C-alpha cells in the first residue's frame, strides 16, 4: 500500500508558476499510475492530470491543458505538477492520487484508492 504526501502549495499572483510535488512511500512506486485532482471551496473534487507508471503516457483536463505538466521520477518516488500561467480559478486544494493500473482517459472518473491530504494553491488576481 502506498502513502502519498503533497507539498509545494502556496500563494501566487495571476500568471505566475508553481510546482507541486507528491512523495510516495510504502510501496513500489513504479507499479502505480498517478494523478492530480483539485477541490475548490464549495465545489466537488475534479480531475487535473494523470500519468502512467513510466511517464510515457499522460492525460489532462481541458481546463489545464497547455498550462500544466505532470511528470514523475520513479527513482525518487516523486510525482510533479508544474503549473504555469496560473489563474484565480486554479485556486484549490490539490490532491495526489495513485492506482495500480493505468486506465488512460478513465482516470478522471475512476481514480485509485490512494490519496494524499492535499496542498493549498491560492492564485490572486
């Protein structure tokens, strides 16, 4: 079973960048696909991006495509979310997720059972 801990959140201005990290422990990280989700106050959790075990396949929500990049370093057991051109509507708590199998576009609606506790990103206008 894998445990996930997010870091890197903070307060930034509109148009700036931020990189989130998700550190995994307790399992063979390269066995897992990983994803990022976010939840704004008063809203449901939504999918952001996902990556397969090798990093060779990725999938993004339309709202972040072209601005966010998901990547991973299996040797360090880390998953990253590079966020550029941030907008106020990107303000949310961001959560890391992991699942044993890669399911491509279905990751958005069929996330894995492993979740971190989240890191808050606030984008001011």
